[in-house]
């Protein structure tokens, strides 16, 4: 993909840390090919996502064995390596009561040996791990992966402040889709959202697609975290980019509405986003009063810095 081709896109130059798939391609589905990854990458670059982390969600063990070597092979391709920044594992070390669209039956306890096997399959390309900090063994796993230069984010959890403090002290650096991946009803206070917003050591990642979070929440979160500790992400689902309709993806049936809202059929739970990161930036621009320079920091500079790639 040439620089000229990227300039013709004219939609931005953003970095998305959570892309579960696109145009029907599922990064967690056995049968994934390098050609699939190339098709997704070309489509995303044309729509303003210059680089991204392909994300593997909570899956059967056979799925990890199948997809991780393919993603690693894609990262070795000359035309792809600059666009694929590393694999994001979201799960399976999460909390069952906060699993969202992840399949509860596939959740596992934190396991350093299992992570190491996956990292070997991935050729060392796992760059970001999202886990629940209150799970037994989570603190030890955080220390283990951080020593191996993997960034840890907190997500799909119900951790109290002491558990969050332990995780951050062990090296956790950010919060995955803060405000989502959590039950709809929480204690007024304390609760995990306040604890993560208040911790200045944690960078907050937010799904800014107009469906996951209301503007009021994003506005308050931005004030709490500040520009340098805020990251926008799409959390694009495998069916993102497809026409409205019903689809089977991520182990369940989802409904993609004309509005772009994507949810589990018959439930209120969202099932990822149908947006690109450029569309998320555009949504922020319509109401937030945040200028283009600040939006670029949240959708490019800060993600690169989190991964240690700034500059």
C-alpha cells in the first residue's frame, strides 16, 4: 500500500488498538488467511486507519492455535507489516459477570504458561493483553507479560480499587473500552468506572462510535483523563462494513441496524462496533468542541505512545 494510496483516502491517519475484524473477516475464527488480513487492512487504510492491532477475543483453544500463526505471518508481509502493530488478546482472562459478547464458557483463569504458548504461536507479536485484574493469578500474569514488553489493559472486570491498584502497581497501563464491557447496573459508589477514571496512572480507551457511550460520559471521561491519557478506539466487529442485517459472528447472532448499532439478537448487549476509527473521530468532532490536533493525539499519537512506538 503506497503512501500515495493512503493520501488519496483523505480520511485521516489513525491508529486503532482494537479491531476484531472487518467486512466479514473474523480475526478469532479458524480458517483465517493472510489474504483475509490483507483485504481488511487495505479496506481500513482506505478508510483512514493507517495502522491497527488485530484483536482476538475469548475463543476455544483451537482458535488460538489456528489464528495466531496466521496473524504472525501477515505481520511478516512487506506490504502489511507497517500497518499491523501487534496482536491484541482481549480475554480469555476476564470476569464471567462482565463478559459482554464474549462466551462465558470459554473464559479461563490467568495462566502465564498458556500465554507463553500463545506468544510462541504468535511469533512474539502479542503486544496488548486485556484481562480482569480481580481474577486469581492476574497480578502475577501482569508482571509476567509486562517483563516481556506486552502492554496490559484492564477490561471486562468488576475489580474494586485495591485490585485495580495491585494491577497498576504490577504494570497495567490502560483500560480497555472504559465504560463498556461491564454490567448495566452498578453500585452508585464505589464502582470500577470511578476507580479507573480517578487513577492518573491509567490511560483510558473509549469506543467513540455514538452507540457505546453517550457524549456526556465521554466529556466527563475526557476531563478526568486529559488529552494525553485518552485513546479513541472503534472496537470494530467482524461484520463492520457490511450492510444492515442479521449475522452469526463471535459465537452468537447479532443484529446490525441501519443506524450502525450492533447488538446481540434479543438482548441489549452491544456486540462491538460497526464503525471505523475515522467515523469515531468524526462523531467526536460533531459535539465535543475538540479540535483536530487533539483528536489526532487521541486517535494516533496516544495509541502509538502506549505501545512504545511514539516517533
